[in-house]
């Protein structure tokens, strides 16, 4: 059965449940999302995108993969790019510090005023781009 056929069947059931009017809308919506995930139409991150933030959906998907036995914990640990995790963690801390201290705003101001003061923006024929005082 094609994914579009599955999607239309889930849509028909959803309309019937809405007409029946005995379940809250949130329960029906969550049921639709889980049905689309269970049938393979959407991955778990896509299915839960409207309900939880993307990071939480990815964490739930990773947990589901481990709990369902698709990957063992050892395979999961080997699949993680730890250098990327450390880089993102470090950059998050750095960006928070830059915003809190005002360094991000100062850097943005310098970039904006520096680019508008650059002579080569006004005259491409001028050789090296130098900043006006």
C-alpha cells in the first residue's frame, strides 16, 4: 500500500472520529501523528513536530529506537558524533556569554558600520578595501 493511500485512510478515519465527536481534538491529533509514524509515512521527529520542540522530538525518536531494539546502546553510542556534540555545547555557551555581555551586539554593530564605511562598496574600482576613520 502506498504512503498516499495510507495517509488518505488515516484522514478518512480522522474525519469519522471528528464527526463522532466523542474524543478531544488534541487526542485525535496526537493519534493521527502517531498513526502516521507507526505506518512509516513520517518519522517520529516529523510526526511530533507540531506538539513538541524539534530537539525533544529527536530525543524521543532516539529513545524509541533504543527501546524498540532497533539499535543497542553500544551501537547508539558509536553512532553519535561526539566532536559535534562538544562543539555545539561549547558554541552554545560562547554565544550565551556573548549575548549576556553585549559582545554580540557590539560585533554586529561593527560589522554593519564597517561594511557601510568600506570604500570598495561605493567604488568597486578602488583597490584595497579600507575602512574610513
